[in-house]
C-alpha cells in the first residue's frame, strides 16, 4: 500500500513556505486589475468601438483567466501563479496512477472552479452589494418580493464576506504553525495541497521543451503549422510570466514611500471633446436635465458636474459620460460639497 501513497507524501522540505503561498495568492489579485486597466485604456482610446471592453471587463478577465489556468493545469498540474513560484498541486485522495505534473479530471474541474468561477462570483456579488448600498435611499416604499430579497442580501452579504475572510485568516494561521496542510479553504474543498517542484519535475519540464518541434526538422506544411502554434503559445506564456514579474515590481515601486513624486505624477490631461449631450450655458445647470444642479456630482473621467440623481442613473444605464462619451462607471462619481 505504501507505493500507492508515495506520490502524495509531502515532507517538510518540499512544503511551501507561507511567503510562497501568500505571494502566489497576491499575484492573481494583482493581475486582475492590471488586465482591467489595459481594457480601460483600450476602451478610452475608441469608446464607440471598444466601449464594451470596460463594460464587460469582469467577463473578459474571467475568459482570459480560464484559458491561462487551463494551460497551466493541463501541462504543469498547477495554476499560473503557483507555477510562477515553482509550486505544484498534489491530490490527496487520488489512488489511480497518473503522469507527473497532471491532475485527474475531477481535480481539474474543482481547480477551475476555485481559480476562475469562485473569484468571479465573489467579485460580482460584492459589486452588486456596492450598487444596492448606494441605491438604498432610492428603494421603493412597497414591500414587494424583490425589495425584501434586496434587503436580505444587504444584511447578509457583509456577514458572509466577513466570515469568509475570517476563515481564510484562520487557515493561514494554522498553516503557519503547522497545524494544517492547506493555507486556503478552497484547497481543502478541492482535496489538494501545494508542494514545491522536485528535481524530477524540473527534468520533466525540460524534456517537454526539448520535444518541441524544431524549425530545422520541419519537412511538411503540417509540421510547420505545429511549429508556429507551439512557438506562439510558448512566446505568449513566457511574455505573461515576464509581465507578472514586472507587475510585482511595479506594485512595490508605486506603493513604496521612497518613490519620487515627479516620477509618479501624471501630466494634466487635455480638455475633453464634447461628443454627446450639448452643455448648457449656465455653470450651475446640469447638462442632463438643464435645471439647477442638486447634489453636485463630478464625473472623474471628463470633469463635468451633474445632478447626483441624473448622472447616477445615466451612467448605470449607458456606462459612459453623457457629454464626452468616455466610458464611465458609478465608482467614478465624486460628490462635491460646498462650505456655507
């Protein structure tokens, strides 16, 4: 029986340190806003053609994350962030013999849910909570089933979110003191623990790279197409890993207290071009309702000031500035308060 359990035995030597697991967790949390920032830049470069990139940025990142995790889970038996820090996933309940650096179908599906679906669902629920929290004053007076369901969600979600964060912290503490094999409740649900890559694993990875089709050995159109696909895929994965390194560096650089102010200071942007609703003549009128503004609110992407109720409803429906056409979201609204 010992030979069947030899492949899932993890000693203290190849057990990842808390710094490794925290670093790989933070890498994906850094990659998410980085990809969304790229989508934002693309959307602002041509709002009419690429405005949907900002509107569906969460879905675009989820699809991007799905393909990335599929590649690394299928070829390295680990997620992108885990492979970046030389970690692998080891199944605890697997009895069947399988190739090194591979996962069973059940472990693959569970891993994809934990790496892709769960973060997306968590982010969407948190976003829905923020929107309903901002709209709480505008809730209808009639107690319909939708209103009751929204009220229950607003009360329960903070408790659920706090409980999840507390549970994650407990798992981290238990992992640090050596009382648990898992640093995350998601790994426990998947029945998987992390381990560092062994010497044999590195040899397998090197052998796979040597087996790639060489250009000198290309003799047919099929081999040439295979060489093109392998090289493009390899280049994309290498670029992604190098980009992840620079993301970590930039995160440290811009959060450092020693960063020179002149380096991180952004130049003053040019005035936006009016593309949508014509602006009114008076500086106190709202460009949407053409009445005197109530609860002055500025839209940061363009700098125009509106009534809070007017611009909030417009941005939620149209996802753009009504004057300039720049992509916008409710999170970019800034209330203006004047001292009397």
